[in-house]
């Protein structure tokens, strides 16, 4: 099961390649993946049909919390797997001819659809509740992307966002319930929780609260009232998405969860009240709205809402016979509704419309399609001899036999809803295929055999399922037979039970439904005259509108464009909350120790002086340098305290920070401006001092608040015995707390992408432009030689430009691309000599870090400093020569290595992130002791290098390119002007614009 789930996601990654090389036919090849899942499920059919056997796969995840990755396939999961994989394979096959050959973004669509199928498959086989939740939310995210396939349409974007918000809100509720339920029962396994079930007197209130929170997630996912409105809106998605996500897969997730929980919790107070009331309301509202629709797809969408309410009603009982009926109805609905959606897609694809008022005579043009639609609609209405009829017969029989108050209420609700179902089923067939007066007959053209394959197979299964209902009973009975029952004799699914009360009940419902269809015009007039009632979609829009208005109000009052104001609010809020906490604190140290050693005093003094000097600095560059003193002071403190690893990392981080600040300062004024805001200097001083004193007290209290031994005391032993390293810091990062590090790496990648997105507005460029060795760069001819007084070369004629060259040897590859005024031969020589040494040193730190100071993070910073030196000495072309790689690929590869190491722990039979160590001998090098944690550390190294390269490209090279582009445009505009004394003077000033310091304070900045 785990391998099959992974196969879905692997196929999702390579799906765009299939579509790129095979075109839309690539969908047919991708159909083999869900087909393989179907074959896997069929291969274990003998095991599943016994009813008592369960297929379980378990992989250790977090042993300390007794959490594992548990995949479990029992009879219920097996039935759902047949639907997810079987219908999924047919939908992929259908896509191979549904989309046009030149359709845009097909590769993306194929990958997302495959990933969704994998999420749905993982959801039904996951037994660990947190793992189930991950797959649950995965279906939400990928359904959002699928609904928004045609993102250029505003309606599509709104529908996708609406579905995302509603189902995510339900998912968050479900997460709280899952965590609460796991804590109550002491196990994260869903099967264990269901087996334990609801026990009166055992945490009654907590169990009820947990189950209700989980049901909120199920109700929102399966589009029950009051969340039902998102499903019709999702019909903006392509038809294959509607057929799969909203008929056979995603909306069935809530049904699956209710069926899974019902055996253990159907006796819980409030269970039947909640599910029956919501189910009946949903069945009626959905069917009532379906009768009013003119769009065939919307008619089916509201019909789906109604049928989901029907399924919830029957699934809520959790006993043997009604569960048999519920499973039969589930199979019938998945088959006929998927077929009907695909048929509507064919009609729309050929006729160009889904409006039943514009369709006429389609049955004559396509008799096969009409026959398929007629059989599927008959199953939806519950007409013999379809599987839908057998399933409804089972529902009516079991509800009539139930005899309970809940059974009577459910029977009345189901009867009313079924009457409306017959009416809108007949309206669908009439609207799509009947000949209508005063309507031009449609000319649908030919139907592709491959396009017809999927609805044909689904319709055949619908028909044969009814004719062979006893065989279907043999499939679903092994699960329902395990559940409690009031009667000794179990109900058997069959097409004909004789003239029993359920048959008479069905005939009455069918007759009333047909009468409603025949008198459709009076019924439509009655519907129009009836008040609309509650508009849940309008309620959603009102709620979102109020949230947006509230957010705008808060933003307008707090986001005033003043950084001192923002900081003041943050500091005052922090002071208030911390002071309240300190007042409530009852643990205070008994003594005060100003310093542990005498050396700490001068270090602290340097830090204090640097902090005060930073507040008094008038120029930005000076402030950055002074702030750097505090950073290097902390590095000295770490070194003094015996933490060389922290000292090295702190020094490197501080160096990189200064470089980044310098790059940013090029675009800012030289001097620190004087604020004209509400916060005067004295008030700032008061707030800053109060915050500083508060944090001093917090540190003081924290040192004396510990009453238990620190967990850090175990780290040296864990690092040596388990992590096989003597550098506790590095082993902690790559082994003991690798989960934290992976999360931090994800944040670093997100930060790098964010920095790049601010600079690369349209697209995130790959590698920088390198020097063309075959011809001089344009920038090597921008300036005259030094003795020509630095007059801009672009002021000379073309003949003069070709005849001049920069007269200075270059120690770096891109040295000649710089103007002489911006070059430093000393810096070029130094960088040329130390660059490769720094790179080698970074590699040494990477491999030595497990036992000595270093590691992937520090090594990556050293490599980043080397790249920064190349850029500062030679400009953006030099950076391109030093690192001719895509920063994004480095970031992605590093993150993949880190995450791959996590999954690798499972492959070698242990836990996630558990390292394996190998001892071997290499000639010349001798004995080596290498662990898989090194792979994780290499990932850290690549991410840090990628981050540095991204920063240098974004804040450095790209800013340079913009400035050069601005200079060229200015030169071109000046060259078109008539030469005058004023223009000549302006040219002379522009020729000296390069003589600008980092603060922008020279002549060019003033200009």
C-alpha cells in the first residue's frame, strides 16, 4: 500500500513529461497507474472477502510518541479503493480525448490529478489519524488546484477559493478532534479508537467533543448543509474533475469517515441527531435546487449534494443491515454519477452547450450516448433493473424493519428526497436528449471511441450490478456482517425480493416523481413563487466580506507606513504580556551572579557600547558596522564559554549580514532620516529602555525557574552513542533534532524565494549571464582609459568606441567589465588568492563538522562569503563565472536531500531520520566511518549556498543590471538632444556618477 501510494506521487511528478512528449494521449499512459492500484486491490480480493483478514503495513515514525506510519486495508478500505482506482483509471482514459490537443497547462493538470488520486488512495488506507489528516488536507489542496484549472476566469478562481476555505475550515476542526481523540484513548490509530468506541462514563464530554469536531470535517468535505454550496460552485472545473473529485472520490471522503466511525460511536449522544438532521436537510435542499437548474452539470451537481445527504442518512446507523444498504448505495452512486458527468462532458464537448433549453434531438444524433444516459439516470432514480434500484430497495427494506424513532424519521426524509430525485432524473434525460419545439436540433458530430469508453464501462457496471445484485452482496456483506444487528437473519442484496412493502414503497415514490416531471411547468411556477429561504452561499459571501472589512479596518489603523510606529506597538504589546506573566510568576532566583568569569565583563561592555553607538549613528553604513560589533562580540562570548562551533557560526552569520546590508544600502539615502511621526526620540528611548529591562528580568527569572534537569544534559551522550559524533551541536542539527532542522531549511528556502520574488518581478531567472569569451563585453567598452578623465565612452562615436579599451590587466575573469574607477587591484589579487582556499575550507568544515567545529551550515556560510568576495571584486559577471548554476536548483536539491534522508530511515527498516553508519577502507585514505546524516548535512550546505547565491543575484547582480539599464536609457535620451553648454555640463557630471560611495553621498547621489 505504501509503495502504491508512492507510485501515485511519483507518477504525478513525471506526468508533465508524458503530456509533453505524448500530448493528450499521455493521459492514457498515466491511466496505468490507478489501473495498477485496481489490480493490487483485486489481487487481495480473496483475502478481503473472508471479512476477517486485514492487510497492515507499519513503519516507525516517532517512537517516542508511539506514532507510526500505519497503512491498513480492511473490507471497507478495500471497497473504497476499488472506486478510487477504478473510476480514476477510467477518468484518465477519458481525458485522453476530452481535452483538445493544443490545450494549455495539460501537463500541470495531469500531475495534479494524479497527485489527488494518490492523496485519496492514501486517505482510505491510512490508519494513523494524523497521517489520515495529512492525506485529507492533501485532497483539499489538490482539489483547489484542479477546480482552478482555468485560472484566467474569475468565476473559476472564486469557486476554487471557496472550496478551499470551506473544506480547510472543516479540516482544522477535524485536526483538533483527531488530536483530542488520540490523547483520550492513548493511541493514534483510528482502528483502535473505533474498536474502543464510546463508553458511557469514560471521558464522555471529551469523546463527544472530539467526535463532533471530526464530523465537522466530514460534513464539510462531503458538502452537507450548511457547507453544501461549495460543491455546485466547483463545477467550474473541467468535467473529468467533476466526475472524479465530486462524484466518486473527494466528496466520498466524509462518507468514508462516517462509515468508519459509525460502528464505534453511533451510540454516542447526538450522533443520530446531527447526522440525520443534516442528511435529510441536504437531501431535500439538493434535490429541490436540482429541479430548478438549466445547466446539465449544475443539475447533476445539486443532485450529488442530495445523494450525499442520502448516503449520510443511511451510513449513520452503523448496524449490519443498514450498512449493507449504505455500501450498495455508495457503489451505485459512484458508478451512475461518474457516468452522467462524463456524458455531460461529451455533450458539452460536441454540442458546445450544457443548457437544456438549447439542446434538442440529441438522442437521434447519438443513440448510444442516449442509451448510456438513460440507464445511468434510471439508476439514479432507482428504477429496475439497475444497481441503484437494488440499493434503494435495500434502504427502504432495512429502514422499514428498523422500527426505531430514528428509522422512521430517516424513512420519511428519504422518501421525500427520492421523489424529487426521480423528478430531476427524468428532467435530465428530457433536457439533454428530447426533441423540443422551436429549438434547433444539435449537430454533435462524431464521438471518439476512446471518449465513449469510460461512460460505457461505468454504465455496463451499473446495469450488471443490478442484474447480479447477489454478487454485489457477496462483495459488501463481509464488512457489514461484522457489525451489530437486531435480527439474526441478515438482509441480502437482490434485484427481486418479491412483492414486499419496500417494493410498493418504491413504486409509489417513482410514480409521484414521474407525475412531478410531467407537470414540470406548474412545479416550476410553484418553486418560483416559494420564498428562497436561507441562502447559504450568500451567508458565506457575507462572512468573507465582513472578515475582509474587519481586516481592512485593522490594517488602516495599524499599518500606517511608519516603522517606528510598528515597532512601538510590537514592543508595548510584548512588554504588557510579559509583565503580566512575570507578575503571575512565583519562581524567582535566590541570588544574582553578575558574571561567571572576569572575561565576560569586557565582552559585555563592548556589546553595550556597540548597542548605544548604533542608536547614535547618523549614517546607515556606520550604523551597520557598529551593529556588527555586537554580533562579533557575541561570537567572542561563545568562544570564551567553550562553544567554538557557535562562535564560528555567529562570526560567519555576522559577516554575511553586513554584506547583505551593504547591498541593500546602495538603494537607500546615506543618512538616517529624522522621523516626523508621533513617536518622539524621548518616547522611543523610553519604550526601548522598558523593553530592554523587561527582557533582562525575563532572562533573570528564566535562569532560576528551572526545577527539573535539562534535557540538554543527555545530548552529549546521545551525540556520541547514537549520532556517532563528538560535535554535539552538529549532531543535534542533523540527527537528534533533524525534524527541527528540516523545518528551518524549509523556511530558508521560502525566504530565498521571497527575496528573489521582490527583485525578479516577472520570473525567477535561472543562471546569470556569463562572459562571452569570443568577443569583448559591452561593459568592457563603456569607459575611456583612465588618462581620458573617465568621460563616458557612450558619448564618443562608434569609431572611437571600437578603438578604445580599458588599459588594466585583470586578475579576475570579469575584471575588464568594470570601470577603472570601480576597480581595486588589491581586492582582485586578494580574492584571486583566497577564493579557492575558502571553497576548500568550506568543504573541510562540511566533512569535519560531525566531530570538530563546522558542519553544513557553517561550511555553506564560508562558501557564501567566498562568492560574495568574487561579486564585490568583479561584479555580476564575476559572480556568474564563480557560480554558473541556478540558485533555485541548489535550494531544491538541498531540500530534497534533507527530506530524502528522512524517508530513507524508513527504507532501511528503522524510523524517520534514523541514520545508518558504514565502516569501510579506502586506499590512501584508510578507514572511513560515514553515516547517512552526512547526506542531510550536504543538503544543509547546498541550501545555504543557494540562499547566498540568490541574495547576491537578487540584491546585487539584478540591482546592478537595473542601474545599467537605467544608464543606457538616460544616455539614449541625452544623445537625441541638441548639444548645448548646459547639456555638455550634464554629460560631464554623468561621467563622474561612478564616484559614489555605498551611502550615495558623493556627487552622483546628490545629482
